[in-house]
């Protein structure tokens, strides 16, 4: 041991090393889980009725979770993953309070089996904001007081934000159509329409300004 | 919801191999999850066909319209060729349920929906339709304002499929595949009325899967429309809906197909209404006469007499809409 290099040992170094080891373990087990899930779902081997380990892509993050095939996406988001922004009201696809995006398309989390969205990109209301900065549609809902009890609001916002992504110049009828499935018993619809049209207007102004600046700089 | 085994299939063969021992096929899952949450069906196994790529896609060509049974209602409603040449189908798909449901629900699932009847959909009520012992049709003696007004003697359920209405009016065909092979069934033969069987609602046999829906090319001069009426102008189940296909020569009607959605336990053609229009000039008077003829044999129950009037309005306005003589009705469900 005489020629062994001098070792230095620091608390920070130890923690870093331990962190890397722990992270590697997590990645390894996640990979194993992914292989298992892939095999389970893509062969003729049936899964369930007990818990099945799956990976779900939600708001840009990957979550490993054990679910029974009968769990809905809404239940999994709220009960297993603590993403309680998605609300469950009717649990029958009649009120759209649980609206999330599956691959950018508005869908009902209460009528979707979580096991059926393995490999799909899920966006919930938590995924719209950036940290403490609200999404434009959320900010407009606040500005226009487009909520009362707030229970329909996350679903309403998801519907309106999806509309603006696919149609930057919506008319009132388009907004009405986009939220035609979102029930609000407080009757906030006129303010929801105003908020959504306001965002469209803001985006047009921003786009106009950007075009103007680009033109002047050119 | 009961516990179940879940099998995700990638091919039709794989799915056919899994369809045994009480397994139920799941596509969009909207109606199925509804029934399972209420304990009306409790399958031990779900065969997920949602990811079978050969069952997806829409092709509209010179030989007609080929619809993959996994086409969503949104895809059908937004398809330019369907909007143009199969208008009633685009309208029916685009006005079913909510935008979110339309993004998820498939054509195959839409035509395979179980009936609407609150006694059937409640585990609190026993009836023969659910293999029960009770001889009573609770709708006959109970609350029946949304029930059938025609062919309702055995069972007063209604079939809620919007898309089945234009598909029947357009002489669509459904391809069924099983391990034994393929067969094609005309939409007119697809639904089994309760007087023939209280258990089988369609001709689809255990082990069979819908693998395609085909709509023939419309004859030159064809115009079509679909409208539905409910308690609300936003999404709702229809109380009356009509699909109309007309082959027109100016204002002269050479051929007519008129199909009523929730009038009877299955979507039905009204040959009486068609006869009124065939060979005539379409105007307000003939449209009204056709509407009235369609309801001639109605047998409303204690609370749903209003549906005979609502159906006449639906038929009259949809005939004129199809003929290009009226704008879409703002009071219809949009």
C-alpha cells in the first residue's frame, strides 16, 4: 500500500459520489422497469389484474408507477402521482373537468385507462405553467375573473389553451365550440370566452411587434 | 370498476386470439368504461385494439369511402372529403358528444354502443335485457320521456349512435373478421331489434371484430345532411335525430333515404317518408308531408309523445337542409 496514491476525502465529494451511485441505481431500475413494461404490453402476454409497473410521460417528466389495469388516468394522476390539478367531477366523461392532453389533443382522464397511455405524452394543468409563471391562458382567466368555485377551471383552461395552439385566430363561436363539453355550474362562460379571445389578441399583438422589430432591424 | 386482465394487441390476429373467456374488446373505451363503472358489464379481460394500425385511417377514393374502425369521430368530422361528399356522416360524427369524447371515441365503438335506457344502465333495475328475471320493461310503466316511440312493444331502449344514422342512409357495409374468416354485413342488417333478440343488439358474434366500414360512392346529384335535437344546444344525447340522403336533379328528388336515430330501439329507415319525396319536387310542403308520414305509425309511451313532434321538425328541417333550401338549424345540437 506504500505506492498507493494519496487519497483526499471531502464531504462534498462523498455526497456527489453517493448521489451518482444512487442516480445510477435509479436509472438502472427504471430501465429494467421499462424493458419489463414494454415486454408486458407488446407481447401477447396479458397484464394484471394486479399491479403492473409502467412508465408514464407526464409534463415532460417520466414517472415510474405501479398501477392496476383498471386505474383511470385521472385516478393515477391524482392518487398515485399527487398531480391533483386535474379534477374529477362526474367520472363519466360528461363534464370534462378532467381534461388533459394526450399527445397535445384534449381528452378525458376519467375515461382513459392509465395503462393505455404508456408511451403517449400527457400534459396536465401542472404542465402548462413554467414554475411560478402562469400560462397566458391561466393569467387571462385571473385577469377576467373567469372562475368562481374553480372546479371546472383546469379542464376549461386545457380546452382553451389547446384551441389557441391549433387556431391562433379563434372567433367567439370557436371558443364556444372548444368548451362545449366543459360544464361550469357557476356560469362563468362569458368570462372564459373573453379570457380566451384576449389571449388570442395578445398573441397577435406580440406577433405583430416581433414582425415590426424584425422588419426594422433588417 | 372490477379488476381485469389487460392485453394490448398490435395486430388483428393477435386480438382475435385473445377474444375468449368473456373478454371484451376495447377501442376508445368511452362507452365500455361507462358500463364498467356502473357495473353493467364486468369483463375479466379487456382486449385493447386501440393500437392496431391496420384498423386506423380513412381513404376516400373512386371506389368509395373506407373507414378504419379506429377512426375517431374528430377525424371523421374534420376529413375534407367526408365533409364534401358524405356530409351527413361528417355532421353526425362532429355533433356527437363533446370535443374531448370525439377525440377519443372510435367509429367502431360508436356503432357498437350499448343502448340508452336508464333502467338498462342502472344496476338497481332488473330486466330481461340484462339476463334478468323480471318480465317487465320498466320504461313501459315508469319514466320514459327519452325512450323509443316506434317498435317499442318489447323493449323501449334507443340506440344512441349518431354515425349509424347516416351510415344506414348511405348503404354502408361493415366488415367483420373472425378466426374463421371475413364477412360483410350491410348496415341495414347490422342491428338486431329487440323483438328478434333481447340479448344480441347487433349481428356481431362472439370472436368477431369490426375490421372496416365501407361507404359506396354517392350517385351524381347526391346531397346529404344530419341534424339532432336535444334538451341543450351544446352536447347532449339526441331526443330526435334525422339523417337524409337525397339524389337530386335540380329541385326534383330522384331517390331519398331518410333514417331516424333514437325513434326506435335501432336506427330505422322511414320508407313511408322516402316514398313521399321520391319523384317529387322538394319544397316545404313535401318536406312536411314526409315528416308527417314518418311519424304515422308512432306509438309513443306515457311521457314521450313530444318526440313525435320533435322528429317531424328534425325530418322537415333536415330534408330542406339536405336539399340546400335551408341553413343548418341553430337550435339543433351544435
